[in-house]
C-alpha cells in the first residue's frame, strides 16, 4: 500500500507541476547551461523561432554545473526546461534531480568538441604534450629533484616545465570549476599528463581519491586565471596579452582563426578532422538534458527537440557543423534522435 501511495503521489506531483506551468502562461522554452553548447543551442533556437509558430527559446549561459543545479532544482515554470552540458550528467546530479521531483530526464548527445589551448597569432607557436600541460598547471607536481614525492608547483615559465619550450611566463586563462569545459580539461588533459608518471598512475588502484586530487587540482598561485564562463571574453584578453594561453571549446577557436591559433597537443592540432577521427587528445562529447514533465505543457518543446536532432541541424552537412560542432556518426545520431522523439528517460 505504501509503494502504491508513493507512486500515486509522484504522478499527482507531475500533473500539478504541469497544471502550474500551463496556468502560468509561460509560452517559451527556457534553456540554461554550458557556455560551450550555448552558441550551438542559440543557432538552433534562432532557426526554430524563424521557421515555426513558436517563440524563440530563451537561452542562458550558466556553465554546465550551474545549469544542472538549476535544472535539478525542481519541476514547474520557475525552473528551466532544458540544460546544456559539455560533460555527461553525474550520478550525484541525477540523485539531486530525483530528490527534487525531477524524474524521467531525457539525455541527448548532440556531437563532439575539442578543448583548445590557444594563444594570439601575435605570439610564436607552441607544441605541448599532456605532461607539459599537467606540470604547468597542477597544484602539486613530482619533485624536480627526483624521488616519488610531490612538491608545490615551482614552475614559473614554460621553459622550466620543458627545456624545449620558450622562456615565457606560464599564464593560462580558463573556465571556473562550474564549467563542463573545466571538468573535461581536468579529466582529459591534466589527468592525461599526470598518469605519464607511473608511480602516480599506480595510485588509481591503491588510492583513487588521492590520485584524482593530484591529477585534477589546478594551481591557485596566479599561473591559472579563472576567466569566467564567457569564452568570447577570454579571446579578447588573449588578443590583448599575446604571451597568455586560453582554454576553450574548439568552436570558439574556429570562429576566431583570424586572431587565435591552437597549440598542437601530442603532435596533433585542434582541427575539425582531428577531433572527428579521435586523434586530438583533448576532445569530449556535448549534451543537453530535457524534463519529460515539461515536454507536454511548454509550447514547442517537442518541435524544438525535433529541430535540434534533425539532419539539417546536426548532420554531416548541417548548420551546426558550419559553426564548429563535430557531428556524431550517423548511427549515434539516429539513436539520440529516437530518444528525443520518444522522450526516452536516461538510465545511468
């Protein structure tokens, strides 16, 4: 009886939320989340607003973590319908959603993106390894004098990190901890360089928490500067300070090739083809998440999902590819398009 009562209560809560949304008169889709996905979602929203009878969705750039926090806060008109993310939702976030009555979340992977380490074309080119990146930006690094121990990062210039690099001050502008780009950069670039030290790599089995702390923690002594969620602002700052590097999605580099160049990482440049075929080592998937409870009550939700997952948008020759997004293989696109159409809930 208790289980039945709980199920009935959950159903009533969803209906109540739907009624509240309908009564509120909100006649547009509210989207929050990743600054990396923002320009892609904005293009789809503008196309959707022009080509349908529905209003153009309102999209806010809050960062992946910030967007998921807002998304998972509850069901109803005061909460967003969709959140963009440049990383996959975490189990802890799914649990928070469920705790707040946000059940039946639909996951839609939309494509791939590379994370560029870029600088102004006014400066000389640099080629980095993942180890270089880790040693330049980690809070603690292996003792330069040898031995299996860690010290506070002593490196001031890129030449200190690697004698083959120029004696330029280490100054990197990047996203804050709330950003999915920051999460992906820590996992792919920082950890990728960290585990080139065998004795640290071995910690992943013996002490996973300490391994992650060492590999993912960014230094806070000024070498890494949190530049907010506005990637366009990072581009502007790099143009004004040619010695600095910036960390942002490939699409922003692609849109600013007149001013910026991406450093080769592991001998591979951040380019459309190298990200698409998996050669570029710092690449990740992009997503958005949808509340099924809102899909039937917010005008245009299903139609917006159909536009975003259409071949004219995210296909090999779609308008999102023109903006720098790397399309998924056709089978993946078909799978996620089907999930979006059928509002198939995510199962982690």
